[in-house]
């Protein structure tokens, strides 16, 4: 909304996804007729390994999608979260290729969706649109690289704090994360009992409280002190490559 006139702007009428709102008016006009927005429930499966990638999904508002890599021992490990700063499905590969990982909805809510063929046709018509998505693909790969390094060198406690901060930034909720102990364990690739012990230690320090189906953050600064800097590195790369897309406290306040 325009603060001076109180009127809704064209930007406000777009889905609440920062990547879509980053597009120029001309580029968004190429996509708009083909975009549909509907609700997705938590745990809804978007893609399984081997599926043809036909739809690109843009999480909106508090929605989150997650990439999950199944392992031979039966455990699943979540690699990256994608919220309103981005999209999943046919973004890095430019579509028409089988999915490598399982992609599902982590936190339910609205998703904007577009057929990958329509997206690719628009990108061929507009070099600037192609450039935006190429830049986002670079940012997504940076998250994968950073996640790999994080899993190798940082403690479970540091990674727990990092994941929670990243989830809050993407959903815009400053106080809570709708995660169960089991879901957190999957995020971290550890057993449920280990994840529960980490949460109990944070609780004893006054950083958070646990509720049924959610984790309440009582001391966000304390959580930051316990987190590694991997999420900050990802945010910095976003700002260098695709400024204004990654959610920040400043943009939320504005």
C-alpha cells in the first residue's frame, strides 16, 4: 500500500512472495495470467525423486517448503528451507528434468504456482526475467553449499539455533516456530531423543519454551548467540546477488 495515498499498489496485488514482487511490472505481466494461488497443507508432497518437474511453487507469506534427501538407512535429512524469498520446482534445472529430492510443504499456507513450460516461455521472451531466476538459482545453490559445510563442522546446538532463526525469518513470526521434536530431529538428521535434549538445554537457559506442536522463542538474541553464522552467510549472498528478496527485520518493520 502507498503510505502517501493509502491506495493498494500493483505490487500489493501480487502474491506475497518476494521473488515475484522483485520482478519488474513488465516481467510480472508475462507471468500473471498463468499464476494460480491456493492453500497447501503441512506435509503435502510437492515432488518425489524421479517425478517430472512440471510446476514451480512459490511459498507465500508464512508458508515454507523443504528439500528432503532419503538415505539408505531409512532416515530422511532435510537440506534447505525455502520460504517467501524463493521457489521450488524447475528453478535450478530450468524444468523438464526429474526431481532429485523429495520436496514437501513444511509449514502450510498459500503457494503461488505456475506451469514450468509457461515460465520457461516467459524467460525466453525476457532476458531480465531469465536473469532474475538465474540469480535466484545461484542463491539456492549457495544455500546447499552452506548447508553441506554446516552439517560437517557445526554442533547440533548451533544448527538447531540456525534452523529456528531461518524459519522465523522466512515466516515473519518473531515468537514461535511450528515444529515438533520429531520434525526438528529430521531437520538435523539426528534421533528424536537427541533433539529433545538440545531443546531442554535451550529451555533451561531461558531461550525458548516448548508447546504441543510448536517452539516458542523467548530470547531471540540468546538464540542468535548460540547459532552458527551459516544463515548470515546465505543472507549476505542474497543481498549481493538478489537484493531485497531475502526477508529482513528492516523490511518487516517497513
